[in-house]
C-alpha cells in the first residue's frame, strides 16, 4: 500500500480537508474510512476549507437555526471547533499509539489577527480550551507578528502548526521561535514530550509565481524546479537546526522536533506530474498534507523511492543560485506570497461569516 511505503520512508500523510459530511453519515470517503484504509494520520484545516465546507451546506443548518443570539463570530467558531473536536476524537487512538506525533487536527486562529501578536495569543489559548482535546494543534501564521505568538503558545504547552511559510529566512525564524518556546516551557517545568509542532512550508504557490516570471524572460530550464529546491533547502536547514548542540540539550529533556510539513502540495500546472509535490518531498521526520484529489493520485500511482530530499540538496542549492543569477528575486516573491496568503485567508473567513450571517436571518 502506497501510504505504508510513504510512512515507512518517514513521511506522515495528513489530509488537507474537513467537513461535517465527512464526519457523520456514511460517506464512502469519510474521515474514519480515510484513517482506516488510506493511511491518513492527521488533518489540517484553514479558513478557505471551512468556507467551502460550511457555505450553503445542509449539514450545518440545524446548528445554525438552533443557535441563540446574533453573534456570528461565536456561531462560526462553534461550527468549526465542533468539527475539529469530532475529528480529534476519530484520531485519538492514533494520537496515543504514535506518542502524540500524529493523530493531529489543526485549527487556525482568526486570520484577521495575523498582524496582531497579543490577540493571536488570546485566540490560540481560547481555541485550545474550546476544542479541549490533547491532539488539537493551533495554527498560527508565520508573519512577523505571529512569531512571538508561536513562542508564547509553545511556552504554555500548546501544540502549534505554523502556517504560511514560504521563505528559508522566515522558516529559520519559525524554528527559532519554536525553540525559544520550548526553552521557556522547560524553565517552567512543563513536560516537553507533550508539546508538538509542525512548520507548514508552502510548495505549489512558489512554482506558480516563479514559473510566471521565468516564462516572461524566456527561461525554461528552471520551470517547475524552484518550489522543490526551496523545500529541499528548507529540509537541509531543518536537519542543521535540529542537529545542533542547543537542540540536543532540549531533546534530552524530552523535547520533540518541530517537523516540516509540506503544504500546498496539489499541483497547479497540469503539465507537471500530479504527485510531484509528494514523491519528491518524502524524507524522515516530515508531514505532507494533501487535498483529496492529490491523495487519490498518490494512492493510485505514486512512485516511492525512500528519502527523495537528501540526495537532491546540492542540486537544490544550484537551482536557487541559478534563479538569482537570472535576475529573479525569490525573496520578493515569497514576501508577496505571504501577504497574499494572509489576505486570502482573511477574505475567506470574512466571506464565511457573511454567508452564515445570512442563514441566521
């Protein structure tokens, strides 16, 4: 089975999808079926996923009509946290048998708070308490304002999924924010073995943006190569940072590594293989969260050949150097993608609130 091969090579498959219809009833692609038969070991959600799941869906009509009051923010929070709690319960056995590494379900703080450190911390603490399951992960965007919130939540013993990471520079800052949080948790006497984190490094959006610029200057040699090169160099950084003396000291106290999570792994260019961002990102201590269509393709025809990253790191560095030599600034592109990602999630959340508000009337 493909999922078992991928897991044996060190990569956990998580599903980038969640809806009430996949949690209750007899859907042949329900989450419980995915866990039992497709090797799914976790779930990620985001504002766009919830907007797509809830908007106009009959599955939520009873909850919406039964809600007392007119606080649409509170209602949407209830709908989303109820779904996440149910998903957490389905994963509890896996969470226990994997010692908390897998069986995780992520829920994001209100994306409109992405530029507000203090409110992100408050919201993260609140969501953790509302879901009230040990295997929930709180998603925090890797904005400059999100970094200290990551440290604060980790220090409180709350597991965190850091999202919207596009650049190597930001990824290093995320690792440092996480490590600082673990150090603070250790100083407070917390059980470090119970604090987990993943760093969601986005893939396909990089190629979409870079390929556009490459085509504009007539450079075909790097098409479809930069997203993977960026991710491969990120994995190299992961190995360096979590192989350091500082980390080894924390690990001796029970600290768990923050695993790289490959996100945005659905291929957007139809000329590329549909499993490209899975097959080429398999390596020890990683997670790949996939939309349902990508998971279906992977289970059908992925080609698994063990660690696909480590042998490619030197080539990855050359690709990034060649991109710079071609006059294309990856830093500028990743900064724009971060800003665009924050805006898109905020807009999706705003649209969801508006659609639910209409149903409340």
